């Protein structure tokens, strides 16, 4: 009868001994906290990331998602910009709340597509060659902050290779170098006396210096590539509108598939007078010289 009682006392004593030993180990080594930590570490891929231990990972994950969202937004903007037909239209759609993104191919197309040299004032063609030399130029990002526009050339890691900064006034000045307006020359204020058929005007135009020709007339390939047909040329003298002096304009009227448009180029007043004098008195001594023509350009 004594054996069961002794056995129970031994079991109780052993239990208390184990409990005391566990308590001692817990106080000295923090055994339970370490065990729980190792368990959570091993099972972490199956558990939600909670607590301070995983806060850094969660922040990294949130940052990664934000970057992916920005990249996705840039890709959508790039796709929507594929329908833009000119650099002028690209800048007109730009606003502080709406940056514009175009692919490298689209930017190069727009850069060489507008009939004039103002795109070269935006960035020289030789700089484009330098940017493109490393074969990692992917897209162009245009952003506006107040009166300033930033044009960023982005590589395939979405880092800027080069950035150029333009003021709003500078951009307006560049865009006004040449413009296209819908209608005929008469609709834009050209007088019949200063409107000439293409063949008649080209007889005089071909006698001008090549530098003068390029400054006055865009590369003919722009008209040929778009299947535009030039019909007439016109000269619009200097005028005053609402108290503002408007510079003389050289107009090229051409027909598109559906409309008639006029390409307008501002020219110095002296050039207008000299050209008109050539039509009034062919072969007179007031012929246009490159120095006279280019002095105000």
C-alpha cells in the first residue's frame, strides 16, 4: 500500500523539479521567447507579416508596389501618347497635373516630323546622337512645375540620362517659329496682290542662296511624305492687331486629304519688302541677299 503513495510523491516532486528547472532556464535564457521566435521565423512564409520584426519587409513591399504602379502608369501614358501627331501637340497636352511620356521612337518621329527647325532649338540633333550612343535610351518624360518644363531622357532602368529645362516663355517662343492653320491664304488675311501660284514663286525662290532657302522654306520631304500638295505661296505684311505689332508672315498653302492648311513662318519686314519688290520689278537691284535675309533670324 505504501508503494503507490511513494510513486505519487515522486511524480509530484519530479514535476515540481522540472517546473523549477524550466523557470530557471526561462529567467536566465528566455527560452520560450526564443522558441516562439524560431517558430514564427520558420512559418513566416505561411503567416501574415505582423509586428515590428516584419515592419521593414512590409515597407519594402509597399515601396515595390508603388514603383510598379508608377511604371504601369508611365506605360499607359506612353501608349496614349502614340496618337500624338506633332511636338507642338505634345507640349499643348502637358500640364502640371498631367505629365507626358513618349517612347524613344515616337520622340524621334515627332522631332523630325514638324516642318521647321524649332525642334533643334529644343535639343540639338547631335545631343540626341550622344544620348542614344549607349543603347539604353527608352523614353522621354515631360513634366511641368509652374513656369518650368523638364524634358527627361529615360534609360531602360527608368533613370534620367539627361534633362533639359525650358521656361514657359521660352517654349512659347520656340513653338511660334512655325505654325499650321486651317483655311486658305485669304482666310488668314493675305491680300490677293501678295498671293502667288507655286510655279511663279519658285522661279524667284530658286535664285536665292541655299541658306536663305532653308530658312524660308521647310524640307520638301515633309510635304511629300504626308502626301500634301502645295498650291500657292503668300506674303503677309506687318500689321497691328489690338495694339500689338504682328510680324510679317510667309505662308505656304497646301491641300491635305480632307482640308486646306497654311504653314506660316515669321520673317523680317525687310525680307517681305524685298521679295515683293522682286515680283513687281523682276531683275531689279533690290535682290535679296543672304546677309539681308538672315540679319533678323
